[in-house]
C-alpha cells in the first residue's frame, strides 16, 4: 500500500450547503462503508454546525463492498503505520477543504471535530495524535487507539483533548487486546468521556447518539467562545 493516500474530494457529502463559517464536524465511516453511511446521522447531530462525510481512500479486497481506510486482514492487518498514513490523508483533506472554518480565538475550542466509526474511529484518534491543536473534539465509536508511540503523545498527556469513546458490550469485531490498550491509553492522553452500552454490538444505538449529541453540543458552544 502506498504511503501517499489521497481522498476523493468529489465524494464528500456536505450539510448544510451553505456553511457560513460554522464549526465543522468531519465524519469517517467504517470498513466496507462509504461517505453515505454516517451521513445518515446528520439529523441526530447538534444544530449550528457544518458536517462533512468523507470517503476512505482504499477499496477492500473483493467481494467486500465500499471503502476502507487501511487493511484489516493478513499479516499487516491493522498496522499502526497504515492507520497513520490514513490519518495524514485526512489532515491533507482538511488543509485543502476546511479553509473557511474560522481559526479559534483565545479561550475558544478549535472549530474542527472528528467523528469516526470503527476504522474511522481509529483514524480519527490517530489524526488527533498527529495534530492535536487542530481539533476541538474527537468522537470514537466502536473503535480503538492504535498501539505504538507518536512524537506528540507526551504533549497530549498535558493538553488532554476532549474525546468521546463509545462501544458496546457485545461488540466482537475489535480485538480484545486493542480494547484493553485503548482503555489504558485514552484516560492518560485525553479528557475522556467513556461510555459502554449493554447489549450493543458493532453498531450505534439511539442512546449512544444522544450522548454524542450532548458531547458535541459542548464542543460547539466552547468553539463559539
């Protein structure tokens, strides 16, 4: 897999059509999905924000549908370097397409946030680790923090960015060692809002969406000063 990944900007779905400098929430779908998948969450998200649902750069092996951020099968499945390459592609997309988002002023939270599901959650957390100052919040649903060290990890222990991590008790998709690692890593590197939903599988529930909305409303309000 090439280290240089590029996102298809034409595939991005936006809401609303006129953004007028609103805080921006970027949605990162999971393996085998596409930019249309999480866009269905827009009615459950706070008012007063712009939403961009982006498409992952890779095609999973046939016959899997949709897109992927990094391979999950074989000897190199869930390779932390591959997660990092995907996260850098997200940062490049932001450089090119989020220039109309106002820069946060003193006392304000950064006006860009990420919401990822599964693979998208892992990539969202990795993007935060690469450029924490860019993001006011990250929502990681049914995902994990990639193992290994990155240069800014120590600084995160001081800045403690806002992270929501939600998962279900019946989610058997993410390997247990990655859940255990994330359970240790996130509390020491973020201001964590953690939720575990009884009976939830590898999916998103209405109860979780309500918690996410409350979390993002705080980010929206903090980004307004």
